[in-house]
């Protein structure tokens, strides 16, 4: 996650000095930001070799493994906050990983591109899959296994017995709490076990 407006929106939800696990941490930019500006500590998890190297160059602790294999190496409540930013839509076992995320973290923050954002809806009405800054791939070469919406995630969280502590949309660095399913390109949820 390297988009500064999304990083800042997520960082506001993470307490100072928190022990953080960042699942699918990419190049480590968000964890580096949290370490530098919030005094946080923790680990990133990433599978891509080049991104693991980028994490190491930033001085971010990173573990390399496939999240589809689960989080069994971590005990319950091992971290203050577990982040899953732009990760859920890439996982084959999204529902299982969501439950694992709340198991290992006292609090969890999940964010993903909101497919129900109005420009995406307009593209679909025109008969085309959307290509936007948040969904920058053509339908045939996307790394996303699935697309989701703000409203769909609310239902998924509740169906899995998760408590939503906070939720909002992010658009161009602004938190949107009124009609985020329509108005925001990114959906953000702060969760805990129910």
C-alpha cells in the first residue's frame, strides 16, 4: 500500500505504539509509516520476492509465506492490530482468512477497493468492466480473484460473527461516512471478534 491518502486514513485507526501485523504488506510502505510516525512495531507478511526485498530495504520486518496457508504460526491476540489492506480480494480463502485475522489480532482493519463506487457502476452500465485508479487492471489480467462492495463486506462480517467497530469510505484522502458504498473508491472496516 503506497497511496498516501489511504495510508493516512488507515494510520488514524492504529494506536500509538501498537504491535502490528500487516498481511499482504507489499513493499512495506504502510508498516514503515506506522513505525516512523506512530512508534508501532511488528511484522509484514508478503509472498512476492521483490516486495520482500523492498520491505527489507525499508527496515521493515517481513515474513515470506502464502496467506492462503493460514496464520497458524500466530497465537490468539498476538497483535494489537492486524491489517489486511488490499489483500482480501486476492485470497482464495477470504472468509477463513478474515476469521484468522480477527483471531490473531485484538483489532483488525480491512480495506479494499469498493466495486460499488459510482464510476464503477457507470462503467458496468455502459457494458464495460471498470478500470480506475483503485481498480487499474483490465478484467482479463487482474490479480483480484473477486471484487466486493462496502455493503457486501458488512454482511460478510456479521455472518462471521464479527463486530464492526467503525466503518467508512475513503475517497481522495477524505473519510466518507454518508453513503460510502456509492461515494467511496475504498471501503474501510475496523473489526473485532463479536
